[in-house]
C-alpha cells in the first residue's frame, strides 16, 4: 500500500470511529418535553392557568425550568393569545386569563386551553391542551354544618352538578384540614354537599375566626375550583408576648437578674482586685520615695 | 579558738565575695542585649510582614470586607481562627507563671518572663484581630453602647480586657527589682531606655517593705489569673458551643479548648526558650534540665489534648448523624482531611512519640516538637471554624457556588501573617528592653542554693 493510501485509510478509519462516538451525536438528539395544563378558579374571581413542564432524565421525570410556553384560548391565533410564561426551576408557571380574551371567554360554556412550546436546543417542540366547562362553587353554613354548592353553565343557565367530589376543609398555615374524618363529600341532585364541622378546639385568630374552604381538585370537567368563608368557630387565640420578659435572648435591659448578679459580681470582684493592685504600685512608689 | 573564729570569718568573707562575683556574672549574662546582625534582620523581616499586613488592612478599610473571601456561609474565616489561636497561646502565662509559682515549682523561674511576654503579645493581637474581623473598627464602640450582658461575645470582650490587664501587671510586678538593676547600667542601655526604666521603676529601692508588698501582689495576681485564664478560653469556646452547628454543638468545648491552649502555649514557650537560649547564649540558665522537665509537661498536655480530640470526633463519628455526616466526612476523608490529619498527627501524635523518649526531650528535638505543636495548633483552630460554617444544619437555598467554598484572600493571609509577625515583634522588643530571665529572682535562688 502506498503511503498516501495508508494516510487516507487512516483518516477514513478515524472519521468512522468519530462518527460512531456518542459524544458527537448528542447534539442531534433532543429530549421530549411533557407539558401539563391545569385550570384554577379561586373564590369565583379571575381564573388562571398553570403549566407544568417535565422531561424524562435517567429514567425519571424531572421538572424542566427556563422553558418558554405560549398559552392560547381555544385556538392558536393572535386574538386568543393568553400569554407567554417561563417555567421556574420546579418546572411550573402560571398566568391569569387576561381581559384581551374576555370576549372569546364569554362566547362558550366550555373552553380549551392550548399550550405550545416551539422547541429549543435541548427539547423538541411540544403541545398540550385542556378542556374545561364553566362552573361555580359556593359555600354556606347551616348551624355547625358546612354546605357547598356546585353549579355548571348549561346553555345560559347555571345547573346543579351531581356526583362531584368536594373537599370541605379549614384553611391552615401549612395546608387544608378536613372538617371531619370524611375526606370528600359527593354533591347530590341539587349540587349540594354538606358535612358537620367537628374541629371545635381549632385555634382561630384573636376573634376566633377560621377560614372554611370548599374545593374540587383536578376535576376532569371543571378543573380546580375553590371558595372560602370566614366563620367564628375557632378558639380565640390570645397571643402572650415573651418579648418583655427577662430572658437570655431579650434586649440588654431585659437580661435575667441572676445573670446580671453573677456577671457584675465577678467583674466587680476581679476589677476590684486589679484596682487594688494598681494602688499597691502607688504604695510601693511612696515607700520608695520615702526611703530617699 | 581565736584562730578558728578568724578562719570562719575569712571563709564567710570569701563566700560573700564569691557570691558577689557570681551575682555580677549573672547580671552581666542576663542584661538585655542590643540586636546583633541576625537580630536586626529578624526585626526587619517582622516589620516588613507587619507593613504588608497593614497595607492589606488599609485595603480592607478602604473597600470593606469584600476584599476577604468570607461570604454568607463562612462569615468567620481565618481571622477568627487566628483569634482563637492567640487566645489559646496567651494562656501559657497563667500556666508557667501562676500555676507553677503556686505549686512551688522553682525550676520554671527562668521561663516565667518568656511566658508572660508571650501572653501579653498574644492577648494584644487577639484583641486587635477581633476589631479587624468586625470590618469597620468603629463598630467596636457599639459593643459598649449596645452590648448585651447575655451575649458570650460581650463576656469575651470583658474577659480579654481583664486578662490583658492581669498579664501586664504580672509582667510588671516581677520586673521591678530588675529595673533597679537595669538603672545601674545607663551606659549599656542608652539614654532613651534609661529614661524609660527610670519612668517605670525608679521608685523601687528593694526595701523589705517593698518586697513584702510586691510578693503579696504577685501572689494575688497568680491566684486571680488562673480562673480568669480558664474563663477567657472557656468563654471563647462558648462563642462556638452556644451556637447550634455541626462540630460546635458540644458540652465538652470548654475543657477541650483549655487543654489545647495549654499545649500550644507550652509549645510556644519551648520554641521561645530554645531561640533565646541560642541567640543570647543562656545555656547556663536555660539548661537541658529545663527542656527535660518542660518536655514531660508537653507530652502530658499533648496526651490530654489528644484524649479530648478522641472524645470530640470519635463519638459523633460513631453515630454519624445525617445532619453532621458531610461535616465529619469532610474532615476524615474529604476536602479538609489533609489539614485535619496534619493537625492531629503533627500537632499531637508525633510530639507524643518524640517526647516520651529521653532523647526527644533534648533542646533541638524539643524545639522541632515545639514548632510542630504550634503550627499544628494553628491549623487546628482553622478546622474548628471553617468546616463547621460550610456545613450548616439548614443550608441556604440557591446560594452561589462560591459560598460553599472558602479559601482566604491574599488580604486575609497578609493581615493574619502581619498579626503573627506583630506578636513576634512585641516579644522581640520586650526581650530587647527587659531581661528575658528574671535577674533578681535568679540571684535570690542562687543565694538560697549556696546556703
């Protein structure tokens, strides 16, 4: 084989080797992005849409942050554009339904939300949609019972929804606590679901107010609806401040007496000795001067 | 009979004359000496490092603590490590001077002044380094106007100030009889120094009344300094132990710190006595016997400190709590392991192995061991501060990567080295001004030995 042929063969082999190396082909293969849409309406106010982006990494779904997703109402056009959101590091983003689509929103009893991702260097383009019907939830109390009513828009009238699972709970700082042992209550033919309030010792605010909540969660037809009502059913919470007590963690003028006694006694004793010893030097000095 | 009395008188006279000659010889040997060539080079070297440190501190004042590499995680860096080191080393004054004096240990007399000089120099720089760590020095004023008696930081400020004054007094009182001797040698000491001696001690006439008052004061100081010394380092340890963090959450910290302090203090005295012995030819006064005896003490203290270290690290390592595992593994086999094992092996185990043998307690091996102990102790203080701060129980979210690592900036190194050089400079200057070995005490002990 001539030297030139040897060189060419060598170069070709090297090229083939590199072509088979995964590291060079990684740029061409993009990952699949999975988008999920959720619909929320709290206290029958302006509804909002939340999106969740995730992708399979090392066999598990991981949230994907920094992904720009466009949201549309019913159809992908400029007039029905809800907004553009960018996911957080938890893969989440949300936006309220803007006034610009109010006209479109009023035209129908149910709507489809569209989410589109145009793709980037890492992920292929992706789409998702969610259809929800318009519904309202209300909350009321009868004695110590909580009553929630769920109605949906049919044609032009609000009609009770039967058989929907409603959660009746009390809103707390870390989450919602059911009003009794029953996790969910099904609505009857009048759209009502009721449960007895059995959290009598629940601490409320200074007036004993607590917040009741009725909600449907991830309902296939209506999404997530919730409504709140404040009732004076809780125990009155009386805050007793320890701020003005004498503690190790209080301000300097609130130092514990025992600590002050010990600390200042030690300081006075030791510095008393030191001052005595300084006077002792003066005494020695005087003795020396008198010796002259 | 008459001949016998005459002979006795002559013998007494001869003994007195011999003693007088010996006294003069002791004075001549122990008077402060002017710097030789090496002394000047040494002083110049220390001054240069101090100046570099001062320039770095100027930069810190000009631009703020941003010039350091301390961040939200490691907010106590090399400065606080250095502070703990200085506080530890200052404890030697109480050990060598007070404990030994009260225990009637006479062999330590030539070492007392060295120990006190080290203590004074160390406590001065312990105070200064805290002000450096504050960033803006005027904040020190706030400690007095807004300080809370409940805070261990205030306890530390109080106790350091107290210890400083006691150390100064303990250096000053035993100096008085020596000042009287120094005043006799105006030509040798020069005008400026003579004036200084005159100012601080010309009133000392050596009368029995003066000696009585001075001895009483020294005894009171020796008794007072021991609890204060224990307090100063216990309170310093509480700065850490009262904070809930891995490695600091220990009830053992006070005793652990004091044991370490006595070890590093003794190590520093060993180094200083070797250097002074060589530089000023004091072989007659700092004998091999001193090294032998101090060596035994150092080995005992090293064993004690090793025991506390086993307590501090073995029991948490045995449990290996999830919240502490990153910190402990970092020390045993992680990023900090070279420094950790260096501090344990070089600072404790090797000194023990060397000093248990009689040959190891000779001056030169003792000097090497002293350096090992001091260097090991400095790194030990670094390990007490930094790894713990890098591993909080509740880590912050989304912190920049630079927060998770700490390596001091050149300004921090320069200020730290400057402070160490400053402490050595103070010791050097004190050794130039005052006798390194107490002259009067040496003479008195000599007389007692002859009797």
